[in-house]
C-alpha cells in the first residue's frame, strides 16, 4: 500500500513524501510484487 501511495505522491510532485513512503516500504520485511519498482523509483527520486 505504501508503494502505491508513494507513486501517487511522486506523480503529484510530493517527492519527499514519496521517498519517505518508499523507504518505509523497502525497510519492511514484507515482500511485495512491486519491490523492484519501488527500489527503482526510490533511487530515481534521489536523496
């Protein structure tokens, strides 16, 4: 769910919010189908 929220935030211009949600999703031990896409978007948004 955090991944989808992050995608929406990224598209709306909230890059810091998107990075925060992606970071939380990637840190979780839960595996999800979009993990590779989440990692890619996280790195595309930069530091």
